[in-house]
C-alpha cells in the first residue's frame, strides 16, 4: 500500500492532479464554513441541535458538508446539480429533442451539459428562496413541530432575503464549476469527489455522537457491522455481468472493419446512490403536507413516524430504495435502445438473434442482476438505521448512505489512479 502510494508521487502529471484535487476540496470546505450575511449565529447552533430529528434536512445537510444548517456560502452544496442531472436524464426518455441530443455523441452531450447547468441555476434559485423563507419562519417546513421559534434571519426584509438568495445561488454555481475543474484537471469525477469529501468529513462527528448516545457496547456493535458492510459493499460494487458482443466483418472501400469481440459490462449496482436520493425526496413530501393539511391525526403521524429514529420511516425508506432501483436502472439502461445500437453497428450477442430477441435477452439479464442489486442497496442503507432506530440513537441517521458513497467513490478513483500508473509501468492499488 505504501509503495503504491509512493508511486503516485513519482509521476509528475499524476502528482499534480492529486494535489490540485486536494486544493479544490480544501477550497470547498472553506466555502462550506463561511456563513452568509444577515444570519444569526446563535440561532444556527439551536437549529443544528434540533435538525438531527429531521430526516430530509439531515440528508440535505449530509450532502452539503454541514453547510446547509450553517447557512454557508456553499450551503446548497452539490444537490441542485445532482437533482438537475437526474431530471435531464429522466426527461431524455420522453422529450424527443433531449433524446436526439443523447444520440448525437460528443456534440449532443455538450448541449445536454449546458442545459443541465442552466437547470441547476434555476433549481438553486428556487431552493435558496424556499430555504430563506423556511428558516425565517421557524424551519417548520423541514422540522415539523420540533422547530420552535427559530429565526435565522432576525431582521428580515426583501433586500436581505434577495441578497442571501443570490449569494447561495452564486455559491452553487461556483461549486458546480469546482466539480467540473476536478473532472478536467484532477482525479476522479468532480461531483462525486465533492460529495465524498462532504460525507467523509461527517464520519468522526457521527462516531462521537454514537459513542455518547449509545455507550461502548453499542458503539462497538456499530463498528463491527460497519466492517462487515464494508466488505459487502466492496464485493458488490465490483460485481458485474459481462455480456459478450461480436461484430461481424464488413468491407468499406478497400479496408476491412469489424471481426472483433467485446462485452457490455452490467454492474450489479447499476444505479449507484440515485435510488437513495429518490427515496429521501419522496419521504420529504409528507413533511411538507403536514404543514398544509389541517388534519391533526395526519400531522401527529408525520411528526412521530416520519423521523430517522422511527421504524416506520426506516422500513418505508428501504422499500422505496428497492422500488426506485428498478425504475432508475430501466431509465439509464434501455434494453430496446441497446439492442438497436448493437444491430446498427453490425454486432450480435452469440446465440441470440439481433432485434427483439436481443432486447428480451438484455431485459431478462437486467432483471436478474437488478434484483440482488436493489436488495443490496436497501439492506446497506437501512440496516445501520434500523439498529440505531431500535436503540434510539439519532446521531448518524444516514450512516449506510455514507458508507455506500465513501466506498463507491473511493473504488472509482482508485481505478483511475491504477489505470494511469499501469500506463507508466507502475504497480497500482488494485491487484
């Protein structure tokens, strides 16, 4: 391990990329701790204490590196960009223009990227406006009846609200630019690296809270469970089904093309952590409705059951993750589209005829690997939360999600480092 780490710094180009990535992460952490003007610091501390009971606010705060509860410059974090990317990806299957851009290759991808950026700014404006209103009105829209009389913006007026909205939106745009810089000049996918830095930075604080709330025995149990889940996550994240594809020989002019064999790698966890984001977004709806619907029974149910320490919340969370895994996989990997691409390129799967038979074969394989993939995601995300809900520990409600993101991004980044080391005849991390 140490010799492999030493190899990174032997390659000047790779060393510069690693240092550049670390500097960008440090810059992001600075912005995530710079509080915007006109905000009360004492009220922020009170909000952080109460927000541990709120599932959606804790989840958003996880992805912002704690900047959301501090109303920091980078308070919205990378979530508007993630939401925008998911929306564009889903709309690509129903809007002909986006579908046409998706099939155009590099040129179409540039148009989709630009559209994603514009949508990110629009979402950041909407989210920052909503957060400014919610945090001024006591955070009841996110914390339910636990909010009390918290007012982060004590001297509220249109000028102050507008300035905070513009500051948060500009911070989101800057974070998006930092992520793209890491992708272009650093190591790994920029957005994933920023999320990784956010969730990993919260692990020591979460561990301290588990120790203080649960004691030594429960803390040790959580650590042992984490190590077991770590092995499971590494095993599942690297699992894939390789579907062989053979391309027939064809003559174009005086040259012969094709005649090669390759494969389509279908990962067991094809959807990543997107189903977890979907599930949290859906569980956010009852919290909002509780502040609109006048029914006292419904409001009490939401305040008592839709919290991270509730068994009802944890079970609903797991079921939604499993369901959204199938939904997203079929949006991201369309068997009909893939079968059509293989046919147009003159390829075929050995033993399977091109066209509809190939489509049915891909759909069957996708179903068979998505079933364990969905169960794996739901179990890893829910098991630590289920244990903490039973023990009434609310210090780390999204510990499983943190583990999935940390291991997934680490493996992907290590693969990139390995590939660059192998190109220069150096031994890599993954053996």
